[in-house]
C-alpha cells in the first residue's frame, strides 16, 4: 500500500467453518482485518453459537467480523 503496509487476503474453508477477509499490517505494527464467517454442517454446536449472526431471526448467511489492534514484538534479550 502507499503507506508501506502489507495487504493480506485470508481464506480458510473446512467442514466446520468458512472464513474469508482482507486486511492490512502497517510498518508500526497496527493491523485491521475484515471479513465474514460462515458455519458449516460439521461445526460443533457450541462453536456455532459463537459464530451465528446476532439478529432476532438469526438470519442465515455469513456473519461479518472485524479484528484490529497492534502487534507487539517480544523484547529481544
């Protein structure tokens, strides 16, 4: 990217969960990822409760997600 950040595309698909999204990792360690989660038929019921869409009707389809923060490298000794 223009400010030197690394642009990433994420995609994971299994019999339990499908995850896809895009994000950036800046030179100063800041990161931001946005995407969607989609439960699959093999997903354990407890995990499905965490992934399902928080709507009154629990509408089917992908659940949006966002993760942001700052990567803190370990101190070198």
